[in-house]
C-alpha cells in the first residue's frame, strides 16, 4: 500500500470514523481504523459494539488528491494516527505499508514509522442487502433525531426505552421516544413509498449519526436487515444495531381531553424555566411550580437553604380552569429546546395527569408529554 | 442596602473576584462574595487561603450606572449569585437587602430571594501600608509572569520552588523560577527607583493575577509587607501571600562555557518537537533525542510498542562539536512557547550537562535552562 493525499481531507474523514471508535474497547483491533486502498480509492472503517462507520475517498475526488502507487490494507491505532496527521508539517502526506505491518507516514521532512495490525484480522461488517430501501434528506432525518432522541431512557432497566421507535407506514414516518417520565413524538410525511418498517434504534447511535452528515442537503438511504440498519450517503455507510423487543404502545399514553390550555412563545418560556431551575437544582426534589389563574401565570422555584424565585410569565392566551402543577424543570427545558423558536400550546387535565406540549401550528405533527410531580 | 446597576458590568466584576473563590473551601463564608455598598460605590471581595481580590465599581462609572438608594453590606454565595445574574431577563438589576440577611434580586418580572450571610463575619483582608510602592505596566508584568511561572515546581516537597523569585535592585527587576529540572529567568529594566525587594510569590497566585487585568495598558502598583504582596490597579486590589524561606541561588546554575551552539527559529523547532513528543508520550521514559553533526540536525522520538519518528530540522546556524543529547520534550515545548516567535540560540556543554536557551537578541535578558536525561 502506498498513497499520497491531502492532509486536511484525511483528518476530516478520520474524525468521522472515529465516532465509532472507542479507546476503551476490550477488543484491541477495534481501537484501530481499518484503511483499505484500492484503485478506486481509500476506505476507512471504524467500529464498536453498537455502530460501524465506513467512509470512502474516491480516487476521482480532486480535493483529496489521491495519488495511488500501490493498493493494500492495514489497521492503525486511530487516536494516535489522528494526532500524528494533525501535526504533520505539510499539506500533503504519504502513507506507505512496509514489512511487519509497519506504516511509514511522511510529510515534509518528518518521517513516522507506526506499528499496525493486519487488516485480515479486522471484523467483517454486516452485509445488508440493498433492497428495502427508503430515502430521506439528511436535514429532515437530523431534525427527527433532534426532536426525539433526547427523550430516550438512559437506564438499562428497560433496554427497549433507550432507543427511538421508528415506524414507516402509509407514507408517514413516525419517531417516538420516552423514558416513562416524558415522551416526544414527531410524524413527518414522506414521498409515496411501498416500504414499511417498525424498528427501534439506540439513542446513542442516532446522536452519532446526526453528527456525521457533512452535507445536510444530501439524501440518506435507509436499509434494514434483521438486527441492523444501514444509513448510506454518497461516501459514508453508517451501520447501527437495532434494539430487540416490543416497543410499548405509546399512542394510548397521549390524552385527548383537557381542562386548561395556555399558549406560550417558546424562547421566553424557556428563559423563565431556566431561571427558576437555578433554585430547584439546589434542592433535593428539583421541582418547579406553575400556577395559572384568570389573572396571571406565575412560575415558582424554591430551595429552603438558598432561597426562592418567582416570575410572572408572559403568555399568548389561556383558557379553562385555574391550575397549580409541579414538574421537573429539566424535562420542560429539554422539551422546549426541541421545539425551537415557535409558539406552542400546553394542555393540562389536572395536577396529577401528564400534560401535552404541541406547536400551535397543527400541520407540525409534533407532540410531547411530561408527567408532573405530585406535591402536597 | 439597595442598588440598581448594569448586569453585564456586574457579571464582569464578579468573574474577577471569583478567581479567588473556591467552592471547596472548609470555611463556608469564603464560598461567598462580600458585597459592600457605600455612597462612593460597590466593592466586591473574594478570598481564599492564598489570594484575595477586591474590585470597586465607582458610583461615577457611567457604564455601571449605579443607582444607590441605601448603603449596606452582605455576603452571597458566589457561584450561585453569578448563575442567577447571568440568566436575568433584563440588562439592569436591583439588589435589595431584606431582613435576616436575605437579598432580593429583581430584573424585569423575575424576582429572586437569596439567603446571605452577615458581612460582619467575613474575614478582614491584610492591611498593607501604601509605602514601599513600585509601579510597572500590567502588560510588562504579565509578560514576566508568562515567561517564568510555567517553570515553578508543582510538588510541595520543596515549597519554595512552587513560587517565582522576584528581585528588584539597581533598576532591574529579575524573575526566576525552577522546578530543579528546568529554569527560566527574565530580567527587565525598570524606571529608576530607590525601592528594592526580594520575594517569592506562589506560581498559582501569579497565574490568577495575570488573568485579572482587564486593561493591559494600566499601571500596577506593587506594595509589599512582611508576608503579603498587593498588586493594585485603578479598580482592583489583588493580594497574595508570599512564600517563606530562602530561594536557592540560581545564578550559579547557569553555565558560561559551551562546546556546541545552534540557532533555531522558535515556531519551526516547536512544531518538530511537538511531533516527536507524540511518540515519546506513548513510551515510559518520555524522552526525545537531538543529534547535531556537521551535516545535519535530526530529532528522534521512539516508543517500541507504537513506532518511531525522525525529522531533519531546519536551523539558522550551528557551530562547535557534534553532539547527541536526550531530554524531556515537554520541558522543551514549555520553554519554546515562552519565547514566542523569535530566533534563539541553544548552547550545550555535553550530553550530561544542562543546556541553555536564549534569544539571539542579547538585549532581551531572558535565559532558560533544561537538564538533559542520561541515556545508555
């Protein structure tokens, strides 16, 4: 293997596959990046127990400027390789495989000899048949992920809840996540397709996936096999394992009849909740209280040791019964951040029943649910 | 106490005194900031075992916009106060002392009530007579600190070496620090003065001091008492304790006769050392090797498990005997960073004797010393 190429392009691609590489794995070869050079170009692969990422630098890519002298393959320790390449003196570098799995990295007058491992020993990635495909723009997929994945459970007591449930049917793609204290569900209309699926993807995989798209305008091809999903763009293949088991029926959790409804602008409500949470974070229970009556809407935070806060809130409109309800401000902050800068309506049944948050614009098929904290 | 003022100005001043406030102190009141309001303005004080910082916001300061309704004093938990003020909704805020040491913080519709402690219980700062003063521009003082303080010892086995030794005599100010493996000494000429001193200031105090000057053009007045030093600017008083004991005679450590001399441009040498250290950091001994002969100058780094690096160095000129010497690259990197973008000469006696680094421009009275590592 011998290739000369642009340093910055290689740094960029390495940082993508490094998302799948952990320094802490018990399988030594997985701390490495697999480098495969063919006449067509350079493929980099990183992998861990949950995800695998493969990127491809085409020989035709002018920016990468690949000069391929001899094909071959090797596995190099990823973090170390990345440190070296970042510090090279020139804009181009040469990688050359020597005997005994040593690779010489040359740039300007700097010459590194780095010990590698045989690429033959690198685990094979799953083979996914390129059928059952479904296409979606990266931007839309990222939005769906950001609107739901924050609500997955971080505890392994119910593993299925650590994933986001995706259901494709009838030209709609639904994504829902819940940790049993709060829920976030978004539905988007998609191009007519005869595909359908019902899968649960680990929240952590989705977070890494959403950070891996360099160009949000590109299309992402989603293919599914028994226990794997592949997200494919022009030069990246992102594999994630799927979670096994039945996702709970979240539809029945969403209430329909309410007694109090109030409309807020998200950024101004978020700022007020954020202030109130400064006090609740100092206390043991971390709750804040919202009081709605015909005259005003007030938020309260209290921590006997350090002090208290109250703020009269601005709102767009309110209707229904007066209400006092307590909740975890961090769930509320997460929910509001997922909405962005829009107006929403919050609908309540009673102080002990979950309340819903939705954009005032119904076309936006997005609903969130937060379970209150019982006080008294 | 009741005062209305500009939020951003208060945030700024709070962040300065917070440099002296630790959340981990065993004396609860020292986690607080002392706030004293007089007709003249607002004084904030933070303190720990090593340093105390006092800043003053004048009633005449237009940007601060102090509206003083009633004078008074209180101590408020610093981190918490800072969090609250950063998140206030409006550009101005009002602090009002209530009964029981409670302070009400109001901004827009947000109202915080925060528990404080009586300012009477806050420890008194040392009283330093405003004589024995010496003035120096903040920019020059910062430069002196940055050129020396990195070389102090981080170990308490010889406490005196954790400080920087400052000697003012004969219109010269000398600063020197050493951890016994390397040394950095800088001398600056100062305005004629009949003052003289010989003190050791903790390295940590100096690091905080150098970050506390908002305006590097202002003059700093240095006053010394038995075991304290005060750095005073127009609106800040920075107190540090002094280290007790005799600083070793570092002059005798600096050699005079050399056998090999080589001139480098600092940034290009630093980049090469940085690359070589990638390998040495992976090994147990963390050393790199420099080989100088009549034909070339080469740097080597080696770590049997991961690989090796070698790089032919660019240099300006070389004279004297060939040499091979090994050293800790981190000491070299620290030394080079302290020089900035200039040319330096490195002078060697032998592979087992300390070598010196100096600007090629002699007018710059700056010398560093690094002890090599014996190999073989």
